[in-house]
C-alpha cells in the first residue's frame, strides 16, 4: 500500500504539488513505493524549468560529484577505479520460471527481485531522492515514450538533463498508463564514489518496464534511458510493430540542395560515430533510433538529444566539431579524464603528455602505479564526455521534428579485413536485412579482451541489447519492411578491408565521405551500379567523379579494382559461418534466412566457375 503521507512529508509542499499536478496514480504509487523502501531524507522533483536544471548542476558541484573546470559550464566527474564501464556480468533480465530467453543473461524473477529490493532497502538514508521526467523521442509524437528516473546522484541527474528531452510537461499532458522507469541508488560513498562495487547490480524487469541500478555511478550503468532502456524499447517495439535500434541518424547532402536521411548500425570501434559526424553532413543522433511505419513510410527519430561519447583520440584535426564544443563555454561534463589545473586531458588528445594532475585514482603523477604494479594512465581509455547535440555546428535542424525524418537508407557496417567490399547495396529489403544486417561479424582489435582478429557475430549491431529471441527480432524486421509502401534501401559498409598481398588498409580514413555520397545518389536512382553476387557495387567512373568532387583526390582504376575485387572464397566462407550460427546456435530462425543465404552462395559459386576465385568488377 503506497504511503502518501510519508511521500508528502519527504517531498514538502512544493515538490509534492509537482507530483500531484501530474494527476497520475501510477506515478504516485511508483515514487511512494521507493521513498518507503530507499528511505531518503528528502525528495526533490525536477520539472522542465531551466531553474530546476540549474539547481541540479549546482548541487552536482556542491555535493562533490563534479568539479568545475576553467571553461565556463565545464565540469569533471570521476568514477571509482573499478566502476569505469558497463557491467555485462551483473546486468541481467528478471525471468519468469521456464521463460528464460536463449542466450540472454538473466536471473529468476523471484530471486532477482528479492536481491535488488534487499539492496535498495534504506540505501538512500542520508541522501536526497531526485525524481526526473524525460521523453524518449520527441514529446507529442509517434515516437514518444514517457520515462521517469529516481536517483540519489546529482551527477546522474545532470547527465540526463544534457542527454534527454525533458518530459515533465509532456507527462502531464499525456497522462500515460505506462512509462519506462529507472531506480538508481549510488550506495555507500567513499571518496565521492560508490564503495561496494562488488555488489553492483543492474537488473531489467521487462514485465514492469523498470531498470534497477545499485552500487555504481558510471553513467552507462546509471543513466538508465541509454542502453538499459533500449532493452525495454526493443520488447515494446516488438509488441507494437516498430523497431528500436542501436543506430545513428544523419543527413547526407545530395545534388540540387537535396538532403537524404540515413540510419546506421556499426559495432563498437567500427566507425559509427565517425560516420555520423562525417565532414560536410549533418547529425541527428549518434547512438539510438526508433524506426516507425508512418502511413507506409519509414520514419526515424533520435531517442536522445545529446552525446555520451568516448573521448579518447579526439583531436582538432580529426574531430574539429566535437573539439570545438569541448573547448567552448557551455554545459559539458567530462568523465574520468585528468584534471590538469582546470584543463581536461584525455588519451590521444594530440598534446604533450602531462606529468601530474588529479584523476580517477586521486592525485596522479606519471610514475603512479596501481595495486598490481601497473602504471596508471592519466585518463581512462573509456573516458567520456556529455554534450548537447544542439551545441554542435552540424546538428541537423530536424533533430526535434515530431514526425521524425524520412529514411532513404539504412547502413550496416563491421570490422572486416578480408571479405566485404567497402560499400554495396542490397537487392531488396529481405536481402539487406539478412545478408547484411543479420550477418554482421566484427573482428576484435588489440584493445579488446580476447584474441585479436577473432570474428564476433553481432546481429544489427544490437546483439548485446536484445530482450526478445533473435528469430522474433528477425521476423519483426522482415515484417516491418513488408508493410512499407517503399522501403529504404539497405547498404553495407566496410572501412577495414586490407590488401590481400601487402596487408595494408585499402580505405582512407575519410573515404567514407565518398561512400555516403554514392549511397545518397543510389537512394534516388541517380547513378547506375554493377550487379555482384552480394549486391550492387559502384561503377568506377561514378566513384572517380565523387573522389575529385568530395575529396579533391585522384582515384585510380587500380585503387578501385583492389577495393572492389570480389573475393569469392572469403565470401563463401562467411556465408557458411553465418548459416552455421543460424543452424546450430540460434534455434527457430525464419526459413527465409537460409533461402537468402543459399541463393547468395549459389551466385558466388556460379561466378567462381565462370571467372575464378577473385573477380574484378569489369568481369561481372
């Protein structure tokens, strides 16, 4: 039974009236339940006003969760030595007995519910509970999902105010019968960070659409509307007939003043952010997108309004737009970089390495070592920045369009040294979904735990966040395209192809600008293409013109043939690997998966019989 009297006492008149004004018993019960359970000293309700936002920013500094830097509006936050990233091991779904999802980490609902609520009991004693309202997607639109966060961290609240659209007034207007919920408690604090990280738990209850997060401050575990709520959205999308995706959204400029919108899914370290931020184009979002069928047209919206980005290697020459925001007054949070007398320093920032400062380990010098005798870097490799998209000069004006943007194309990418050509177009929706998106493999790098060069299967680059069975996810994708009047074209990109003889990279770092321009032209049928067994590839003369126009660079026929030679043995081997996965590791995959992959293999075998193992485009 909800204790409204206790809730009113903890809120005080002003904050309680903010809750009452929403006229939503479900919300009142939710907040009252966790006030009673977590036992905060007080409750603050944050509405949409700039005054409330400023209060959160000020309290984050006053309470020591953030430290001001030299540039106005910039602050730095530190997480503990062992709380620097997402925690897959302790991120679990709560399952009903007998309803476990194959391949997804979970815990019995009764057991997990008992554990998480046992940890939450009294966890906010001596602290203030914050109640915040956000909107997943633009308010008052087909993409809108109301969201409520309870937290005792002013840093988390400040981060969310930067990253998400405010949702108090939208909540009041919509009077939702359901909403995404996040309950976060920092746990016992030592030196301003969570002390009991060994008891860090991030549990996801799909039944109640609630994320629980305890004994952690790292934003990837606590800003619940990012990857954690993506899991809630994927389940909701499956029920309702839309797609919740781990995708960027961007505008690509075409001829005659035209702009075409593309979404794209790339695994980590495969060029996702660099594509979304590519020179000369516009960004709608870098990470999460909702795709909906609106009157037969595929429309998309960015779930967020900001970027929580990895800061390593951001330099003025490589990332001038982000660099400008990170060096200009405005609301910016740096996470786990070095504080060098008020100047944030991160790995690979292009400046001389510092010798001392203050970082996530405390007072730091270049000779400082951890408990195992290893040198502590001045900044963490997963150090982050939080900024508003609107602070970027290339922010697309349609960011907050309630109708979203019309998708002309969807791009799937991965790290592939020996198989896929740099860019190609699928034959149709099913071919693109299956032979491109559902066949993504990405090679691990030296920075990844495990063996370098190992291929990791990652369907739609969304594998880690799926909350429904893979066969159902594939069926949803195929059905989504079937119901569109005209489906977006689907493309595959590979920025990591190597020369078969020398092992050198065949793509330049900025060549993606040309691949995007070609995709934009193809999405409007402005250029022809060559039919290969795996899809349509560019003609040499079209790429030559684009390289001159976009890059002021000569593009030789030798370059073209090296990049677009059809590597038949490698492609057949890849198809066999993917078929094996869908046969032996994923049970119940739709029959069409095998039909599409079999047909593609047969096309490769036919070409091999005619022209050999390696076929240049002029032989197609």
